[in-house]
C-alpha cells in the first residue's frame, strides 16, 4: 500500500497523519505547488497500484488527468465541486444528501458509506466524576458538551445565545472543546458568563463525552459529523441542528433537533432536558465501527476494479 502526501503535511504543531500510518505503507512526498502533478504521476507509475483513492478536489483532478490504468475512487468530503469527479470509477458518499450531488449520467459506481468510528473504552463512575471535577462541574450540575472547531459554521454562537436566554439556570454548564479562528468572538459573546467554559484542544477529548449530560452539535452546515457518533458511542443524549448530516444521524439513531441558527428553539430543548431526569443512551453503531467500514470499502474497491475493466459496448 502506498500513500502520497504533500511535503507540508505536518501542521504547525508538527503533527501529521503519517505518524499514524502502518510501517508497511510506502509514503511518497510531493511538492505543494510546482510539479505536483508530475510527481504524482511518477509515483503512480512506480507503484503500479490496483486502486487509487483520492481525497479532495485537487487530487481528483491530478489523478483524472493522469488517466491511470488503476481503478479510481474518491470520497466526497463536501460535494461534487469539480468536473473531474465524474471521471472516477467510484464515488463514496458518507451522507445521503451527497447522493443528490452526483451528476446525472455518471457511469461509475456509488457507495453510501458509514462514517467510521473507533469505539471508545468505557470509563468507571469514579473516572467520570474525576473528569467532571477537573472541569469544575458539581454532581448536580447539568453539563452540556460541545466538540469541534471554533468557527462560525459550527454554530457555537447559537449554543451560547441559547444558554444566555436562561441566566437563572445556575445548574446549566457548558464546556466547549476545540480551537479556531472565531474563538475570541465566541468568548466575547459569552461575555464572562461563568457557566460557559472554553477549554481548547484536548487529545483525550473522547473520555469527556462520557462526562457530558447532553452533547450539542449546533452546526449551520455539516456533511456527517463524527462528533455526534462519538457522543452516541459514549451513551450521551444528543441535540443537533437540522443541518443535512446532523439530521441524518438524528433520523437514524434518535435525539433532539432544532432549526440551525435558532437559539430560542435550542434553549427550549435544553430546558426540557435539564428539567427531566438525566439518562444515558445505548445505540447499536456497529455499522460505523472501523473494522466494518474497512471491510465495506475493500469490497467496493473490488467492485470498482471489476466494473472499470469491463469492456465498453
């Protein structure tokens, strides 16, 4: 197996996907701008793969222009945002709404996949109590958790506004995990409300899902949010906006939903939950477990290989 990445694959903290790749995977680095396409074509010729799986528009365009003999597959991260997607032998859609993005007359194969999830270890009651104490949460407090980038599209302003509609609810506490360009804007919107806390990025964030009493995903746009799956895996009740990907998971697995951007509607749902008894959920997410999603993808590769090698009549 081979992986082609840009030379600037490390982020500003020095982290990269290559740090998590099996040692048996051959990694090829290519330039970010100059001669990128040429180096990708050369790597394909050297490696002679059976399947090439592309992610994001630029890689799709480069591989389509290279016209390799290998079967070609791409995953839609958003939608079909370029003409070369239809030249792929297979298109993987993580969400149902993406299927509507496929141009009429596409001759390749489609896969409605399930966003992958690695089930997390179960924490003891003592461990959960310790995490809540670390966050300054009392046993009787109602803890609302949020995880994601601090950007406008993620809708954290809607959650903050919803909480501030009920200043009398001392038990209601919100903890937001993540960093991003709008972090200062959201802090200003919270205006020193002691019930709302920003804790930044935490590599152990998946532990904290089990400490939340409710998880909120207030995104204005969301392809198919893995954070909601992680919250459901933790047994945490979920409230989400009606953005396309959020709606799909609520329809499939349950939860509460409000119109994206509607702080008053979200406030009503939070009030209902804080007035009710706390509870946990138990949802069968096995179709999202990474072993099963990997098996599905390997089967799809085989079908695309067969399909692309069929003679054209």
